């Protein structure tokens, strides 16, 4: 291995080319309190979205049992609101709920732990 000049620029692909001070700058540490706060936030997000999922999922059978309109009405092509919700609406809702939960959880973790590649936090040039 060839000797490296002390004033040469470090190679980003090779950690051994950095000085001890430069290498310490590359490492990122999260304090235990930051990690605990991120965990609590992630848990709060998960529980909230889980409750919303359960509420909407259990609303279909409750409406079916308690509301005659939910079964007897006809909206599109002779289908009842119950059938449309079970056949199409729930799938659309589940995809939207999953995307919203994942986006919120990811962005809150990035904000709280300050991960590299922040989404637009750096000043962009014109």
C-alpha cells in the first residue's frame, strides 16, 4: 500500500484515508434520550393509526347490522354502499392509511434523529 501524504484529501470510499479527527466527524451518534423519544413518537403514531384502522374496519359490520339504508340503498350499478365499501372502499382506505402512516413515521424519525439526506431542510440554490 502506497504511503499517503498528510496534506492529501481523504478518499470518501476509504475510511483509512481519514485522520482520527476527520473520521470522528463522519460518525453520527444518537443519545439514548433521543432514541427513547423517537421510540415513544413511533409508538404513538402506530397506536393512532391502528385505532383508526380498527374503527373503520369495524364500522362496516356495525353499519350492516344497525342500518337498513346501508344494505338496501343502491348507488352505482345497483350495488349497495356496504358492498362498495367492502369491495373497493376498504382497499383504497388501507393503501392511503399505509402510505400516510409510513410517511409520517419516516419524516418524524428523520426530524427527531437528524438523519443524513434530510428532505429539503438544506438551503437550495436558485
